[in-house]
C-alpha cells in the first residue's frame, strides 16, 4: 500500500505556527490529535516551516548556576524540562560554559531536533549502519519504546564526513552545528601547521 500523503492548508500552517512548541511535553501529540494527523506529520511539517528550534531565551545567572550544579546529577532531558528549554539548547549552553556530561550523547529524537529532521530519518540511518549508535542500556520496556539510542559527537562527525550531502544545512541548528565541528576544525588546522613545518 502506498504511503498516505498529507496536505497542509494555509489555515493549518497558521495554527501550527501559533501553537507549536517543541519544549512543551506532549504538545506535538496534542496538535496531531486536533489536526487529525500522525504526530510525525506534525513534527515533519514544523521542521519544514522552521519551527523545530525554539527561540533562544537569554540565560540568567540563576539558570547557568542551576545547569552547572545539576548537569552531572540528572539527565539533559530533565534539565531541559525544568529550564523550559530544548535538550539541544541545554547541551549547547553546557558546552559554552565548559561543562561536559561524559555519559550523555544524543538520542535519536534530540539529534533529529538539532538536524531539523524527523526522528525516523535518524533511526533509518542507524539501522543501515551509516550512523554509529549504541544502546543506552536503560530499563525501558518495549511498551515504553524500548531502549533508547546513544549517538556520540564522534559518530556524528564521522557520518557527516562520509555523507556530507545527506543533510540540509538550512534546517540545522547553526550554533549547535558550529560548536559540534569547531574542535575538529581546530584539530585539522593544527595538523596542517605541523605538516607544513615538518
């Protein structure tokens, strides 16, 4: 059976622009129910309209102190919920503050948000082996969606090197992307200088 195509009207787009907020738990599911479409269709359309990345609110000193004090104690997802920000925004701020949560990589959903794609896009590349990922070994049951994936910065950069045309940079969170590749660009420049002086 061919995949069903979903058509969006101007009124539906206007409603989505007004109501969509990726930082609110359950919002996509609620909008899907009200629009009578699957949740992934809502998220896909939101990405196409450039709504996947919430507007970045300024970080207060209290927010930064809370992030620094709790990064190593609770998950990024929990921090994002408490700070009312996206997981990607929390990770980006942690990097800028010089903080690192060594045991926390990307889930398929958080990586999809950063890349401006649907989570199914990420899962498809994991299943084909193009994007390296490992299970987090959580205790999530099959009814809860099963064990989630862990995708490291290194695995993602390897994927981008091997498949540079597989993503649309216009949809990618630009600040996050620059923070992702900056260490590798610096390393390449250093190696280039060493080669010239050898």
